[in-house]
């Protein structure tokens, strides 16, 4: 069990200083991803929105730390760090594995603090009850083949003998997080949900993504973007235009 006793933000990385932010947007990376992948978003967001991303152990500036392969443990630690932001317009954005983790954090915030984010954006993942795609075995070739099947922009990096040993352990650990996680059926958040998906995602169909609408007692809406599983990179400008409009509307 991870316990943060330092009083500092272990799980969150901030991108730039925002004086008196009106909102905090917290992004949850996909399996094998890292906080740094969201750094470029800063320039396209409203100036009064503070951008943060979740720092998974075992990569970037947490490279020396052991991986955490239990989603409930991760959600509890992140929830503790996000609780102070609940009165400052907290918005969660999660992509793929990050969508499932963001949802678990939203549930915990409501359960432990009586209120949740003003908006949760779930991206590139099927909603509750849609089942889980068959995940690969732990061997290197199976994990790499899985990454390539999703059209990952980093897939070619797995052919680099220097980069492969750095990338594979994080993706393998995150796939175990997904495999080990068994969500309890019928759980809902009160927070509004925005559902994002790429129109040619090989992992998630539009109807599967739309199933997230059953996971909120608040409002939900679906937005389909051009691109595959990593449409966030392919359609970044239009994605952040839509997200920025939702951030302003959530105030």
C-alpha cells in the first residue's frame, strides 16, 4: 500500500504557473503513457485553467520507484492529493486506462468527501458492461504487438534496442493494472460525464464508448473525433477546442 507522508504532491505534475486559477484540469495517461504526454496542451487551454497530469510510478521522474499494479491503490493515493482541489473547479480527463482510473478517483472523491469533480471526461475506453479486450501475455513480443495494434505513435520506439527496455516495463505493468481491476457493477457518479472517442479506434466502438452514459446520474454527452485510439494526437487542436468550451461551461 502506497502512503504519502511527505505532504507534497507525489502523484501530480503541474505544467506552468497559473495565478489564481479558476479550474484545475487533471489528466490521466493511457497504459504505458506518462504525465509528460500532456505538456503540450497548456498552450491551447484557457489561460485561467491550471493543467496537471498524474505521474505514474516507474517512469519519468519516478523512474526509480516500483510500479503499482493495483488500480484501487492508485486511485486512493490520487484521491488524497486531489481532495484539496475540490473547491477550485476540479475536472478529470482520462484516456484509455486513464479513463477507468479517473472514474475510480471520481467515485472515491464523492464517497470520501461528499462531492466530486465538476466534470469527468472519459476518453478512448468502453463504458461499464462492455467487457474488456483480450489483453496480451507478459512476454515482450506480445506486449509490443498489442501496442502496435492500437496504432501507438511510440510503437516504432519498441524497435530501438536502447528505448525498448525503458518502455516495455511500464506498459506491461499498466496492462496488469487493467487485468487485475474488477469494477463493481452498477456504480455511478453524480459528476457530469463527457465521453470522447476516435471514429476509427480499433479498440473501442462508438456504442461501447457511449455506454459510459449509464455511469453518471448527471448529464452525459458523446463526442466523436477523427482518428484511431490515439486520436488525441491526430486531432489535438479540435479536441482541445471542444474541451476548452466544456471547461468554460462547467464553471
